[in-house]
C-alpha cells in the first residue's frame, strides 16, 4: 500500500517531527514516504507532486498555521482522484473533531491525539477488514454518520523507534532546524496552551536520545531545537543533558530549549556560565504577563522575581542568548497593564523579545470559557483575538504597532546603543518609545513596504526630527556609531549627509599618519599603511567622546571624530575615536 505522510511547514527551514514518528512506528509493515512543503508553495504544485506518487493514502499533519492551506490541497486532491484516502492528524484537528469532519467532507479519517499507534492501526484496517471501530482514537464516517472511537492509553515513549535515522533526511540536516523531543506533556495548567490538557510528563529513553543527537551532529545538523514544553522541570535530567551536550557537541552546533525560568536553580545557571561554550545554548522563556491577577485567571504560576534572577544571571554570564515571549490579550490585562508587562520584561534587556497576541486554540480552557471575558476572536485559524471586556480592537491595533517596530529595531539589534539611549533618556519608558514610533511608522505607510538597512536608520531619524526631541545631534552620533559598527563593508553612501568636507578629512588623515598613537594601541596593532588607511576606513564627526561613552556609558558632549576600519578579510568593523583640533 502506497502511503504518504505530508505537511505544510511555515518555512523551508522547519521540519516536521510528527510525520517522522509515524513513519518510524509504521515500519517495517508500511514503508511510508515523507513529503514536506511550505504554506507558501502553490497549491497546484503540491497537489501535482502528491498525485504523481499515486498514493492510496495520504496523512496530513495539521496545525493552526497550515490548516487552511492543507484543506485546499485535500479538496483539490479529491477532485483529481477521489479514491485517495485522506487522513488528518495533529493538534488543530484533535479537538472539535466532529466539527472538522462535518465541514471537511473530503477528509476520510482524523487521528486524535498521540498518533503513532492509532495511525498504524488505521493502515492495518485499510489494508485488511476495514473495521474502523477497532482503531483507537479516530473519527470516521459510517452510513453518513461521524463516528468517534475512544483513545488508548498513552504510549511508553521508551519503546518508540527513532524518527531521526532516515537516509533521505541526511542531505538537509545542515540547512534546516532539527526538532527533538525528550519528553511529552507539561506539569503546568496554563489555560491558553494545548499542553495543559495532557496531565503529567513522560520521558523518552535518555541513552537513545543521546545516541540520536550524536547521529544528528555527525551528519551535519547545526540547529537542534528541543520541543519539550518545560525542559528543566527535572533538575537532575536537565543537568545530565546539559553536561552531555557540553561534553559532546560538535563545533557550530546550537541547541535551543524552552525553559521555565522561575524554577531554574542558581547553581544550574552557575554551572552553565562556567562550563558552556558561548553560543552553544539558546533559551526560550515564556513570560506572557507580569500581572498577577491575569496569571491567576489562566492558572499560570509564575514568580517574576525568581524569573528576573534567572534571566539576569544568564545574561550576566554572557554565554546564552535568551528569547522572551509576551502575550497581549490575556484575561483582565488591559492596555495599561500590558504596557507595564512590556516595560517589566524589557527592563531585563533580553536578546529577543517576542510580542504575540492571544490565540484561542481549540480545546483550551480559555476558549471553552471565552464568554466569561467577552472574547471576540477570528473564526478561522489562527483564532487570534479581536478584543475582550478590557481590551478593544483599537488597543490591539496600537499594540501591533509596537510589535512591528520592536522586531525591526530591537530584536534585529541594528542599533542597540541608540535604542538604549532613547528608552532611558528620551522617552518615558521603552513601551512609550516603541508605541510612538510604531504609530508614526504606521501613519507614514511604512508597514506596507520593504526596507533596506539605510531606510531603517533614516526613518527613525525622521521620526525623531518630527517629534523634535532634545539632543538630536547626540542621537545622530549614536546612530552613526551603530550603523558603522554593524556594517561589514565600507558603505558607498551612508544614510546621513557626510558632515566633514574633503579638506577636513585630508587634514585628519594626515594627522593620523603622522601620529597614529592618537587612536590608541589597538589601532597601532593594525599596522595600516597610508594606502590601506584611505582605502579601508572612513572618518565621521560626532558630538561626544565615543571612547568615554564606551568605557563609562556616559555622554560627554564635545566635538570628536570616529574612524571606522572595514577589515577586507571580513573579520568585523573596528571603531576608533579621537579628539582633534582640526575643524
């Protein structure tokens, strides 16, 4: 029987772990073919490719990001070959299953919940007596009526075969994110999350997981992301895995984890700060809200003081990048409360701050009790909220303006020094800066067009000019520094009008050539001759002493210059500052 397991990923770099577990578990009785696409691929292309494989059965892994496009594929497939048996599975169709069967008549079966055993059972029945009521945890049709069978007990994860050893995956391991799970389930009960529905945490065999990671690294995997809902729920387990990864990682590999920060012990962080190589680990931390009442309403236990301790210790260690998540739209979190949540979390200066909007996922407690907080939300995936009793649609649109510029101006780290100055010295709070700038950005129509790096600097400066902020010359100087320190090559035309004329630049270069110690020992170590100095550097005027700012963080206003050296070997741009009497 020709069987395909397929899915539409959000991006090419993503891989689907679920269909690989199905393939591994169904073997050797069934040799399942894997077919992955993206939600951006034309439906006709997907249908054509699947149809040409002449499958008898196709199973699709369904999530909020792909369900709409998946159903388009299913409907077209059934038109060109009604004999293909269509099976859906995944979190999006595990809940409200009867509704899905009724509104998607071209779907023949839905596998609910943990699918490895049920899907193999289903294939056996398709290949045999076709008595589908014997299959655990599925929906099917019988005499025009939708039938649901009870789900079986949870699997013993230690007995599941590895989903990582398929030869067809080897060529892609270095180009895509590899997802790996060492446990299933979550100990917490957050009412907006599907993981809260499954009680308890089950673990895979530790030694098998280690062998899988060794295999993945040996075959070129560079980014390995653990999908465990709370990787550090067991301190001893987390420590064992951290130790293993530190000891046996291969150069260039990065491991990402979802951790619960307020339960992480200081001694674990100290261990990581002392032992982990810089850049080996990356933490994703769901903060969501710092409003205690809101957290209580969604049954979320969080000690923000301990969370702050963890994030601060990790940041001070300088070894691990941290991605923190917020959710706008949780119960009783109005615009003012969310502003406080944002400022509370931004105060921690995470490397990345993700601002998302509540999605009323099928099966979650929050969706089931949506009326209690007067939630209005999209009828289709991703079921994002449009308002509730304390947050209007106008409020949501304003917060979306924050999200837009936050991504471009903080998470991409194009101008850290400038943003730090703006959020601490110019605007009442970080949220107020991103909100005002986001509103201006929206009015200008910039959210609907693309942006080069120079555009981002120019547009921020336009906003600050329009607002008539104080110390604009200082801010412009910081923006120049940010622009040049992050530039790989000598820019042909920077975003600002050059402040020094040719005569002044010649005089300054002459002074540097005659007295290179003016720029310090690090510059002397470059050993630049006159030709390289002119070819690989540029000079720009500032209005403060950059060296003093870098060492103390304080702005000392006075005429000064910077020299940017753009290493032709691409080893990074170096900035040197100096005070001179040349005008």
